[in-house]
């Protein structure tokens, strides 16, 4: 599963059920297929934005530091930059926390073929009492020009360092991660096939003849067809009326 690696750091037994519900909602918004043929791949995945991997600990509640996310699909890069902040005031941390880490992931997913690739990066441990005057930056590379859905997640991990050893805080139940951006798949643009000579001849445009010209041609044909009768002096009045009509 695409999110398996993230689940090792952000544990929540309800995650699979909640994520399945979100994917079902995305499927129901597929407007390109009729009911019974709808797919997640063609649904509206923007509803995944803000999804919390750990329902008990919401990312934006424990991390209030301002940050920006920039993704470049063509180059295959994603950057998250935090403005300068003081962790002691911008983070809500569990008891015994001395340090924290930031985690950035990108999942490239095709829901039809089940082809997935996951990329992640983790900062080093950052002391809780250190003011980040220069802010904080996370950079991640992935496959350039990947046409699949790209899902960006950002998380925070709390740890305690004691006697030089790193310990999880209560088995990671306070760690938080959420989907912060969803970049839906790129539409495939196909170039139209070059028509063959036979196709061009078969679809050769026909010049349109104005109605007045058609009427005139019809009248001339009628005159030629009945010229012998009209030119005969012995033609009856009834015949003349019939020709006029």
C-alpha cells in the first residue's frame, strides 16, 4: 500500500477505514463514467486534502508554524519551507518531549493500475528549545514529469533524547501527519493522426451551390425538356398551364 511507510510512524487503527471512506467519496464524484463504472482514478481527489493519518492528533493543532509547499512536476521536486519560529510556542508537544523531527512524503499513485511510488525525507532531530531563526526547509526529489496523482503529506514526530539515546514518546501515539496538497494526474494530450491521401480524397469538400443558382438550373433544364412542346404553335392552353405549374 502507498501509505504503508507513513503508518509505521503515525499509528491509528481507524486510518484504513477513514481513508477508504474518502476514496469512496472521490469515486462518487467521477463524472466521466456512469454509475457502476466509476473509478477513484477519475474522481475528485481534492477531498483528500487535510486528511489526518492520526485522528487523535491533528497536524495543524500541534504544529502552528507558518509554512509553504511548492511542487514542480516537470523537475520532480517538492519543497516545504517554514518561516522562522520558536518550537516552544508554535508546537504543542506531549510530556517528556525534548526533540522533534519533520517528515515530508510524496505518493505517486495510479488507482486503476495500482502502480504506486513513495518518496520521503526526514529531518534530523531538532531540539525543542532551539529558536529556528532561519526557518526550516525540507526538500524531496521524485520522478520528473510523473503524470500520476501526486499526494504530498507533512508530519511531525516527537522524541525524547536521554543519555544520548532516542526514544519514542508513548509509542508514537502523539505523532501527527496530514495530506497537505493533492496534485491530480495530468491529462494525456494525444496528437491527432495524420490523415492519409485516401482519407483526404474521401472527405474532399464539395462546393456549395447557392439556392438561386439551383433554381435557375432547374428552370433551364425544364425549358430544354419541354422546349419542343412550348415552341409548338398547336399546344393547348391546358398544356401551357401545366408547364407553368
